[in-house]
RNA sequence: GCCGGGGUACCCGAGCCUGGUCAAGGGGGUGGGCUUAAGACCCACUGGCGUAGGCCAUCCUGGGUUCGAAUCCCAGCCCCGGCACCA
């Protein structure tokens, strides 16, 4: 794909820019309240301004815009606003990397994102980055033909004159209502950057989250060995404590006691606990061979050496449960095998160490660790397969294990229950604690290794609040959600959601109103901003100054509390303006539809619901959400690192806007992931060009005055398409809708012109409807066609076609089907015989067969299929002389007739059968030109019928007999 | 692990809820038409067999329900996505 010009948007389709300009000049997408006109407020999530918009954005946006255009044509006053998300830490990260001269980031900006070389130095300012991309992307959005009311545009963060006012109001009100609380939580943390390290900020360790371990304190002398474990219930099976003899340990002052952990663990704990001091460093060798006392059981255990103990994992101290932990079992075996290694250890004691079985698991012996180690043939603690062995035992024991009789008050409990109970007891008696650690190595983008930090004084949105959840769930059950599968997903997310840390220390954003050392986190500042669109034009136009947007003003506009006269006096905003703002908010709200990628279901979209439910009256809660898939390119996930990221601009430059829009829409609907393929885009381009060519051809060809069944066929097919497309759009099935509007209509058109060389006015009517049906998907091409067809104004504002059921003509439709079927049959005969036809004879059935059809249509065809005897008897009453042929005939007819679509009325089928001969006769010249030889149409029992091999007898109603005369 | 979505022909994909209209539609390929030629466009074919419109096979695998199953039920195999402080 060619590199796009960075300065302007260029499309190979010249009329696109023309129409974009005309729309802009006519301001047709600027939406203001119109009394008594139904409104439709649709929006898409604003995009983060850290790069050029790409096809992934374009997919969601195009769905949104097509729906907006559809609703506008249906007569709604449609508001489709736009804005930009600047909140977040990523842009700041880019700036930092640039400041450090990171060559990768320079390459990315210059080569992937096409930032002009001279501007790159200015990217050290995060605000500049956002400003730059906003300007670039606005051009792209405009070029895409999105029908946006730009008067309402804004961006986020306190760099913006009024957005932060809105966020302050929102958070003060949320806090008053008790939806914000203070607490602490563990995060993956980079000690160098002094900030949380999210998945996107990591070089290594994507997906790794803080894991909660239990520290178990073993008393030794005046301090405790703090062993870390995921399985505190195994304390009953402890035989010894492991230390790594080659590792440095640290003695810590900790909660009025002293504990021993690895030196590395001490560094970690400092980020997690208050008042920790390192008293001194210790060599593990000093402790090897000594004894310590286990908590709860009070048993004396030896301290033994083990090199599998990793000082980087949890506390660097491990207690040994050889019966149930493969690592421990193998380490013990090794020690016992090679006593020389264990200098300073009482050999007798070592030999006497035996696994203690404390958990029974179905399918295993009393020592599951031993079973698994034997099965896998592991003999060294360096063996990597110990990981798998551990996983197996862990999982089996957790799900199916039961504590044995030797576990005190926990005996008989399932492992999963005992685990929490033992943990709680350890902590409450001061003989244990919680420590967080990472299950794998995480390296920050800055190159430093991360650890777990407990962030204190963190602010949370209390999404775990059961009452709040309940209200949200009730609303989810009532609102529109497309596709339907997404509804259950939303319900699950609400169930699963817990409190959300809504503040950050770094990056761009809006300060927390009551504590400016925090900023509101990026997902948390973007939940109810659609409300801001309803009044942002007042500020953008200067009617209301940003500083006039006080809490009282916002309370009045959004909640309806306060006296506008008083507020007007206090703020200087004219009272009528205040009232207009309030009215405008109430006019547009609630949001009728929000369209987004499905990745936002478990976060943004759910938060969006929570916050609306918390802040607004029920009648202002969102009415509908549409979730869609995420794009792939030629079957591969799109990403900058893969180098297959396609900016919208590049696609437009190659295929033009409408082809890009339609290719996206045609790629998928519902939550399926669309796949962008160059081949498809080229094909769509061809189709759109062909459409305009068809318009030109129709306009330049003379029209015939007299219309016939074929014209009724065309209109019938057309109105059915109108119905299908309208219904598809109403449930956001944009793929079906676009496909039918483009290819479905085209296929009907092809048959029509194939059948009729001279066009009639119906062709014009068909085109008129076709253009309207295409307008939401390919608006530029539609405008171009619309003006070619001699219309004034814009098809964008034209009326969406109505469904006229009275114009459905089943007779005409099936009549054409009969002709098509006849052609298929004749061709099949030709194909089999592989000879050239010289004449085709078609035989329609004789009258008595039609009578039988008529009798059968008085029965339920399904019944006749199952048991034809009644229908046969009934038919024999009328034609007793056909006793021999009747059973077969009835079966054949019912089989064939029931292959017609169910919705065709029986009356129509009968009428068709009666007129069958005429249908073929009328189409004789068409049939002859298709097959390339003369046709004769006979009736079965016609005297003069030419029927050398008796094919006329095969004639059934709606299925003629055929004899193809061929060259020998 | 938990939750969600899937497996359809050479490729992409519809159909499944509500069983019979059915294996849509598009791409690619093959043949033909149009054309000085190319492209565009139009037509046919594109699982197998067949010298008469037919027969057989097929919708991840294996069972079942039914007159009838891509569709409903059961079991299994495989793939993809989300899982939180990240936009």
C-alpha cells in the first residue's frame, strides 16, 4: 500500500470531495432540537489520540454513521457528534521515550505513523501529540463522510476549557451519592517510573497480574521464617523448611515482630507494607540444620537446603510438604540420596524424614506428589517438568481433595474450604500474612523489572455495590442490545466487576476535584460524556463561557435542580440560555444508540451504564448498545508491531471512501470479526463504479411505455429488498443490509435487463429506490447518482423507501422462477448429452393434472407428504379412470410443490399452473436467445404435439416436460 | 482457571433461534459471449457419477430424536476473544 500524503486526504474518486464540501456548506448534519420531530441520538466512543485512525476505528465508525444516515432518512432528527480522547498515560509514555531518544519510537512515529520529520521533536510534549493527531484525524473523519455535527466537538483533559468542569461536576456528585470510596489495592509497579505498569507498557510479562500468597511464619529463636505459599492448608503436612543456601536473606522489622525473607523479597515487601525496616542481612547457611516451629501444629521442623528455592519468588522461603508438592518431594529425595551435600545436617534426622499425607484425592495414592513424579520419571529438582507436575497436583487437590483426619479442626473439609480457613486463622493469630507477587517476570518498557506495589489512598468507583449492580442489570434486561448474545455478556460483566480504581498519578487527564494530586483515570472520565454533546455547542459558539459552567449550572441542565433565575444571576448566563440548555439536554437524551467494538463490553460500555444509572433519572438511561467485532487484515490481527496497520487515510487513497466503507460493512456483522482483504476492497470498488455506470446507461437509453409482468416482478423484488434492508438495519445487521443494497439489488437488476432489452419507467423507479438504499453505506456514490438522476438536494436527506406490501407480486416472482428453472433443466440435459440442441420442446401438463393439483392444494401439504392416501382417494373420486397413475402423480406433485417457498399462497400456485403455457410462450424469444435454438411450447395432450420419446407425459404442474432435439 | 464466541465447499462467508424453500452471496478458477485486442461487462460451470432434467456424498467427530437434521438433543475434539487499572 502506498504511503499516504501526510498533509491532505486524497481519494481516487473525484466526486467524494465535492459532496463532502457541499454537505459542509449546506450544514445538513448540524442538528438542533425541532419541536415535535422525533430525535435520534447516536454516538460512537471517542478514540484515543495517540496515532492515526486505522481501519479498526473505521469499522465501528462506519457502522455508526450508516445507522445515523439510515435514521436520518427515516425522518428522525439525528444527532451524531464527535470528540477526542486525550486522557491517559500512553501519550506521556511516548513523550518520555522520545526524550530519552528511543530509536524505536522515532521509527514508529516517522515510518509507521508518517509524522513529518520536523514535527517529531515537538512530540516530547504529550499535549502536542494529542493536538497533532486530533487535527489529522479530524480530516480523516470528515473525508469518510461521517455525518457529524462538528459544532459540538471537544476533547478531554484539563487542557480543554470546559471538559474538566463537566468531570468535576460528575465526580463530586458521584461522591455525594456514595459511589466513590478510598482504599488500597495491589498493582504491577515499576519502581523506576514510579507508576503502575499496564499490559501495554510491558516489554515482558503481558497478562501477568498480582497474585495473592500467604506468608506462614515459622518461629526460630527470636524471629520467624516467613514461608510463602498458595496452599496454607498444607501446613499440616509440613516436614521441614527450605532455604536456598546460596542466597542472601534479610531480617525485617515487621509489625512488632521480626521475619526472615530473601533480600529480594524484602524489597518487594517494602512496597506492600507499612513500617518495614531491614535489621540485617543473613546468610542462609547459618540456619541450615537448625530447627523451627510450625504455626498451628506447633511441630518442630528442620531447616534444610534446597536450590530450587528461588529468592525472586514470593518470600524466598518455602516450607516442605513432600506428600503433596512434587518439588518438595524431589528435593527431599535428592538430599537423602546424596548425604554428602548436606553438611552440617544430622544424617539420621534426614533419613527419617517421611512425607506426611494430609489430603485424600480420588485416583491417587496417599502421596499424590510421589505418584506424579514417578509417572513422569522426574529425579532432579532442576527438571522443568516439575512445573507441570505441580500444576496437576495443585489442581486435582484443590477441586477434589478432602482434608484427612490429621488436620485438626479442618479434618473432613474440602481443600478449597480449608485453604481459606487456615489462611484466616494464620493472619488473625499473627502467624501469617498476605504477600503479593507476580507469577512471572514483568519488565517495564523502561527496561526495569516490575514488582507488586500496594497503592494506598487510591480512589475507587464502588462498582461492587450490590444495589448499584442490581439497577444496572435490571436496565440491561430492558434495553436494546445488539447482537442479543452481548446481553448475557454484559450481565456477566456486571456480576464479576468489583471496585474500579478511578484515579491515577501520571498522564494527561482531569484532576480529581477534591484532591488535585490525583487525576481521573482514563476509562473513568469517559462514561457520561454523551450528555455533554447536548450542550457543548453553547460553549463552542461562545454563548456560554467555560468559567460560567458552574456546578449549579450543570446540576440544573442535567438533573433539573435549582432555580434558573438565581443561577442566571450568579453566573451571568441569560436565563433563556439556561432553559434552552436544559431543554436541549432533555430533547436529545437519552442516547438512542451507542455503537462500539466488543472489546469495550467488559469495561467502557459497562461503566457507561453504571454511571448513567448512578447520575440520571431512569428515563435518561441509554436505550441501546450495538457491539461489533474487531478487524483483522488478510486474516491477521492488525498491529503496529506486525506492520500491517492500515490507516484509514491509506485505504481512502487506494480505494476511495465508499469502497472502504462498504468493504468494512460487508466483512462482518454482529460480534464476528471483520477481515479486511485487498481483493474484497477492489471488488467493492468495481461494484460501486458499475452502479454509476448502470445509472448512466439507464439515463441514456430510451424508455418503453408499456409495462408488463416483468416490471411488476422488478418492483416486487425491490419492495421485498426494502423490507429486508430496513429490518436488518433496525437490528444493526449492517452487513446484511449493505450486501442486499449493493449485490441483492444488483442481481435483480441483472435478471431484469437480461429479460427485457427495452427498459420502462419501472427501471427508473428501481434506480431511485436503489440509490436511496445505498445512501447510508455509500453516501458519496449515492449523491452522485442522485444528482445524475436529476434530483435536487441531497439523497442524504431524502426519504428512506417505505415497504409497500401491496406491490409484492408472488405470481410474477414465481413465473420468473419457472423460466429460470426451465433454463437450468434444459442446460442440464444439454450438459449430460454434450450435444448441440436444434430445437427445444416444452410440454405443459394436461387439464386433469391441474385438477389434481387443485385438489391437493386443499390439503395440508405436510400431511400429504406424510400420508398421501387421503389425497389420492380424493383425487380418484374425480378421475376414477386414472387409478393406475394417480398414486405416483400425487406423490410427485406434492414433493415438487412443497419445494416452493411456504409463503407463496396456494391460490397463486394454482393460478400459475393454469397460465403456465402462456408464461412460456410469452418468454419464447428470451428462452430462444438464452439457449440459442427455437422453442416449441405444447400442451401434453395436444394432438399435433411433436413428442417422439413421450416426454410430454412427464409434465407436472409448474414443471413441464422437456424434449431437446439434438444433432446426432 | 473463569466467562463469552466459534468450527459450513479452493478461499471468505450466510443459513442454525423457528427442521422440509438450502447447502445463499462474494472472491478465486475454468469455459463461452462481446471486442481488432486487452480490460470492463454478460452467461454457464466449479464434490462425485450419469448420453434427459437424475442419483449419491457433504456442513469438526461420534451417537440420538424425526417421515425428514447443517439446523434440535447428548458426548467428544479443536480454534478464537476478554479477564481490570490498559486505551
